C-alpha cells in the first residue's frame, strides 16, 4: 500500500502491532510503502486501513488489562456478547477461517458441492425442504481470514456490549438473529448463489439500532464516539460505489450491509419510541 510521505501512519502501525500483523514500512520514490508478507493479507490490511486510517482513535481495540480480573469482569457483565464471539471463534477454528470447505459447507446459505475448481449450489428450495433451516442464519458465523474475523469481532464487542447493557442479553440475541436473517436473505436475493459470510450485516444492524434509538431515547450506553456513524456510512458508500472491488480488494456483501442497516434503523425507531414513551409515562 503506497501513501504520501506526509501521511501519519504511526497510529495504524500501532494497531497492526497490537493485532500481531507482520509488516514493515519503507520509503520509495517519494512515497511511504506499507509491506505485508502475502497478497491475501495485503487485501485485509487495506480494508482495515479503510476503516481505521488513524489506528484506533475510538478505543475499539482495548488495551491489555493489567489484571486478569478485568477481562473476566467484562465477560461476566456481557455474557451474550461473549458467547456470540466464542461461537464465532469456534466456527473460525472448525472452518480454518474458510479454508476447510467441507466444514464451511454445513454453514453456508445454500448447500454446495465441489467439482474441480467450481462450487455448485443446491437450490435454496431443496435445501430448506431438507430441513436445513439453520442455513438462514449461520453464514454470519463464517469468516474468511483472521483480519476479517478480528475486525468484525471488535465491532461486535463494541456494539453488542452496548445493547446488552441498555436492553439486556435477550434483546441482543433477538436483534443478532433478526439482522443476521435479514442480511443473509438480502445478499442471496441480490447476489444470487454465492459463498458469503461474516458478521458485517449484523454489525450494520446494531449500528443503525444504537444510532436511531439514541435519537429517540438518549442514554449513555448508546452514545457512540464522535465520527463512528459517519465513518461506517462513508465506508458503506465506498463499498457500494464498487471502488473496493475495482481495486482488486475482493467482493463486498453490499446487500447484506444495507439490509442490516435498514433493519437496525427500523428496530431503533420502534425500540427508541417505546422507550421514550415509557420514560415519559
């Protein structure tokens, strides 16, 4: 990744160090060049930079606690968030971050068969007729690459804890399932049979929920750091423009992101309006 010499990379380089990403920075031809070991990692680092060019200004990646009790206290106070992240980590381990297609095939939106270098998807009607209804939800647990997992995990930890603190674990579970269903179905309807996955649609749903809920019923839990909503919406527009794909950084599940955000805004309106009427009553 090439950047002007005047670009301050110190914050982003610090984030890479904290995530354990191997890298180096050099100066060539009047530019800064950020190097990583392989092309797949380069793609993921580029996506990470698009979201966090200043590193971690909002504190989304917590510093290592000085005492182990601090970690356990946070996990204990956010059990549903923790369980969801644990499930995601287990799936990442079982699927080898998307490399083990035999295991991935049990969790994708449609069942598929591998023949040579091609995937052949079973029609959704046949998949559901066989009783495989879990596939409507489980793609949100699949991640392709550990940076993909790290970014989504950090966002879920940030947003999920807020929802759990304000509205409880049961609400977070219902919202996660709703946003997962909406984003997966939307991606299938607009993108057709394909291999997709990740928590991104759920994350945009949680973001929209917190954002709109806060406008109706302000509270400390849903008061997001300045610039977070703007940054996420700008990133969504960049993805929708096709620029990310055109630059060879991979396909983006845009329909899943948009569907999650719309669903989240709707639940934010409903939940926020109800909370305000309850508080005023």
